[in-house]
C-alpha cells in the first residue's frame, strides 16, 4: 500500500468526514503538526488503522432471526393458584383465623 501524507482537507476527503469532525476527534486521530505548527498532517495508513477501530461487525442472520423470535413470541403465563374448597389455607395451623375486635384485641 502506498502511504500518503495528507493535509486536513485531503484527510477529510479520504475519510469522508468533515474537517470539523476530524478536529473534534484530533486527540484520538494520529497526526503530525507541520514544522511551523500551523498545519495538521496525517498518514493515510494511520487514518485507515484508526478507522478500523470503529468497524461494526455484522451479526449472523440466523442469530438475528432467533433473537427477534425470542423477543416477539408471547410467553406462557403461569397458572394462577386457586385453592380448592376442601383444602385449608397454607400456613395456618387452625381452621379458624383470629379475629380482631374494634378495640384492637385478638379473640379466638
């Protein structure tokens, strides 16, 4: 691969990004300053390497369908507990629950 030294305008065209966007990310973009300090210079191979850090890998289409099916398939609801009339209330030792009278005292 041929390595080219690019100024801001050429780097902008090379990356298809605006100069403003490149300046915004300048701390992360490998670059040089011209000897007089007035111009940013970039190596094309380093720009491509920096750009690789943003690569988005495609997901497997079968995996995407599996995820979509899992998200859109309605779940089965668990049956609601309905005690039969012959069974006692779970956790109660007596058949009669205590009653609280108007004064806050228990009876029974």
